[in-house]
C-alpha cells in the first residue's frame, strides 16, 4: 500500500514540474514572438507557481507594460519587495500606472493636476503625462495633441473613448496623417 501512495506522489510531482516548465516555456515563447499581451495573460495564470521568483515577477511586469496592460502589470509590481533593485522596479512600474490614472481622471473630470510632481520614466505615457501637466499640448475638442520633440513629422493624440461599456485612455501615434500605433489603457 505504501509503495502505491509514494508512486502517486512521485507521478504528481513530476506532472506538476512538467506543467510548470511548459507554462514558463509558453510565456517566454510568447514574449520572444512579440505577443506581449499573451505573455502577460499567461503570467497572470501562472502567478501562483512563480510568485516567489523576482525574475519572473519583473519579467511579467515588463510583459504587461509592453502589452499596455497597466492594471495587470501592477499585480506583479506590488509583489516586488525583496531587494533594492526589485523595489526600484516596482516604483517604476507603479509610477507609470499612477500617471495613467491621473491623466485619465483629469481628462474625464476636467481636474487640474498641474501641481502633481511625479518622476518621469522612459515610457511614452510618462512623457505625455509630464507634458500634459505642463500644458504642453494643443487641444482640439476632446483630443489632446502632443507634437514629438525630436521628429516634427510625429505627433500623439490623447483621448478618452468608450470601448464596450468602459471608458479607456487612447494614445495614438501619427506620422503625418498615417496612424502608426494605438495604445489603449
């Protein structure tokens, strides 16, 4: 009897290890293929398997950031606490989320946030936030236009639009009249 129960435990352990390895492989493969949204989603499904791994948490937060899934990114960022580098990364990720939230509510409610002082990151939304706070934009109706500082042919349009039953922050990148990229937050 005892041998059968040990065998079951061994089979279960091996099965869980294989499942864990396959899960991690799928996450990495999605990221390498530029499918950041898929990598982020798979990370969320696997968080209980790896939540003690700082490398995994940092990787997943970055995947979600690249997928513009800032709320999902926060679930990983909040767990980064072990080392000074992890805490610094956590602050980086959460700063971007906070800037997005402030932008969203300022635009939606017409509230002045010019008094807010938050560090700038190298993420595009952070640059837009800083310029919004400084009133460094052109407003046309409900759209905020931000010419690119380095390339005069590039500009960004920021707006809030309905998507299904929710309102979302849209950041579109244009080159002339050509839409290059749409980021939805």
